[in-house]
C-alpha cells in the first residue's frame, strides 16, 4: 500500500528534516511527476495523521522541531525572546510551543494545533547579535534581552514580568552595553539603563 511506503520513507528522512517538509521537499522525496497523484498521496498521509499541514506549503510530522520550522519559514530570521531567555536561564519558564523570531520585512504569524511561530519585523541596523547553530540562528542572551525590552516599549506583553523575572546579572555587561550603543533611540537606551540599575 502506497501510504505505508510513503510513511516509511518519511520516517527515514525525519532525522535529517527534523520532521519539517515543504511541498517541494515532498515532491522530491516521492518523485511523483503527476500533480493529481501527488495530491492523493499527500491527502492519504494527512488522513492517516502521519503528516499534518502546518500552513500553506509546509507540512510537519509527529515530533517535529519547531525551531527548524521557524527558520525554514523565514531563512533570514533569528530566534529570540522567551526561547533564548529560557535556555540561557534568564527566565524560569520555557515556551516550548511558541517561538518568536526577528526578521526584516513584514511581520508574520503562523499558528497550528496549539503551536505558534511569530516573526516580528526589525530594521536592518538592529539585525545582529545571533549565531548559526546547525542551521538555526539564535540570538545570544544579551540580544534576546534587548529584543524583549525593545518590543515591550512597542506594546508587546509577555507571560513573564520583565521588571522582576529577568535574571539580568547573568549577562555579559560589556557585550550588552556594546549592543545597546547600536540603538539610535534615546528613550529606549534610557529605559534599558534604568532597568540595569535596578538589578
């Protein structure tokens, strides 16, 4: 039965794809030249719930990696905010079903099955302070804190209190203030300096 073979093929590919597939990934994997036949094979996998459509043109498998999906949806983005703050022990709770990433261009929000990926917009001059880790770009702790504070002043709210829940003493102060000097926004700089003085 073709659906069983297709599922077995994807199971073999999952470790490399992290459970994330674009439509073109699946077309290449299946080698199916006929669009109607390709659609039938996809629909059969969807009906069996061994493949799910996350958003238009993108599919996920059980156990997929949310960070990989975020990066593939916006290759020029970097993950920041709560995901980085949690793994750097700046906050205590890890938003495992939500990712907020930063990119230039229009913001985007993707939601599916209790998962959320949000890509917020920034200007090119503020797109710095991140590293590529096995194909996924993550902000360092200092930039994640600055992103959190910057978007707080623009109206964003978080499931943690930025005034009491951020362990700012864990930051590299030289790097942090070096990054802060790149923000041409006196109101923001004053706000951040005030936050640091209260620690």
